[in-house]
C-alpha cells in the first residue's frame, strides 16, 4: 500500500507569505515599536504582551524592509546605532525626523 502525501501553500494576498512565522500586521507593529523605542526595547515590550520574538528578529525584519525604502531628501534626520554582535558587527539606522520613516540601514 502506497501513501501519497500532498502539500500545498497559498499566499493569502499580503496576509502571510512563504516561510513566514508571523503575519504582516504583527511585523508592522514590531517595526513601529522598534522605530519608536529600540529593537531590544521592542522585543522586551513584545514579550510582556505575549509575543515571542527577539531583537535579532526585529533587526532582520527591518533589514528585509530596507530594500523597499524610498530614498528621500530631508532637512531633519535621526541616527541610531546598535551591535549585531558586541564588539564585532554594528548597524546604523537613519530615520526621517518629520515622518519617522527609515531612510537607510547601514552596516557599520
């Protein structure tokens, strides 16, 4: 007797995606939280409200979205840096001071 297994995956039009562990609305929430605080603070706040995530996951989401950022000219920016791995690898985020939208994510 042969058993045939069939798997399928369907993209639910922006709700989920291939190899995703969380929905887009949750990612949007975490990105907004991280841009208003910091990635580690956002991970701590998320843990307090029952969302299991880490600062590294939030950075990964930010870097994934960095490829979709529109470069713009602004007269007021904010700059923050963080360590991916303490003493080894650093990252820098540049944010528009008026809209609070990221302009660039740089590897330090």
